[in-house]
C-alpha cells in the first residue's frame, strides 16, 4: 500500500551505497544472493528463539533487496535479475514464517500454516497477473524500471516488513499478529483477483488499432 509512496525516498537513500558497490565491482545478482543467504539465517535464529538476531537478519535481507535494484539501475536492468529477485523474495517470506513455527510448534503451527496458505494467495495473484500483463504490454507507471508488473494491494513489501518486525518484537503474540496480517493479505489477494480479472477481460488493442 505504501510502497509507491516510499519508492522515491528509498531510492535516494540507497543511491550512495549502490554507487560504492558498483565501484567495487559487485553485481546486482550478487547482492540479491547475499541478501537471500543472510535472510535464511533468520530461520535457525527463530527456531532457537534468538529474536534479536533474527530481526537483524530480516532487516539486512530487506536492505539487500533494495540495494540490488539500485545497483541494477546503475549498471544494467535484466529480466534474469528481476526473476531471481522475486523468486528468492517469496522463498524468504515463507522461510521466516516457518522459523516462527519451529520456535513454538504448539502455539504457532496453525497461525503459521494459515499465513503460508495466505502467501500462496498473494504470491500467485501477483505472479499470474505479472506474466499476463507482460504478454499484453500493460504499463505499470507506479513501479517504473521493474522487470515484472507490480500489482499493488493493501499488503506489499513495506507492510510485510512491518509484520515481520512485529513478530520478532512480540513473539509471544505471533499467532494473533499472524491472523491479523493474514486477514489483510487475503483482502489484498481478493482485490487483486477482482481487479486482475476485470483488467484482463478487457480487449487488447492490436498494433493496427483494432481489438482482440
């Protein structure tokens, strides 16, 4: 929900470290993979209830997630990089939830399971629309220079980070927080289904001006 509004500010903040990485010869894909590895460290930290360390790993992962795009814009934007970034992001999101399940299976299992199912809803609607939007050439002015068509919603990247931070700060309330976040994610998935279906149901203009 807030991602488009925060995007200009975050790009300015990340520009300097991105320039330093480019000068050091670090590629965007290397930043993506490094961030993913760091993010996965949150799983064992969560399993052993080391929530401060888990939070640090999560935040460093999100920092790298912003830096890889900044580096790519200063070097070369590639479809392969965009593909790698989004795939590893979705794996990371699910891994964090799994970490909380490991921390306390008795208390967190049902909430974590529901949240993982919910992520399937938000993720599948996002990726399915992106693939067809790319095929149709549908523009995405809110997210320029992205490899994929970013379909917005109530819960996007910023809201997910806030949820993960809240989970780490108040792990004893994970289940309640997860149910609340899952409800917000389902609103996102439902609105994407409706909006995506209506958009794709409209005829596509051919180069000659006619419709199909």
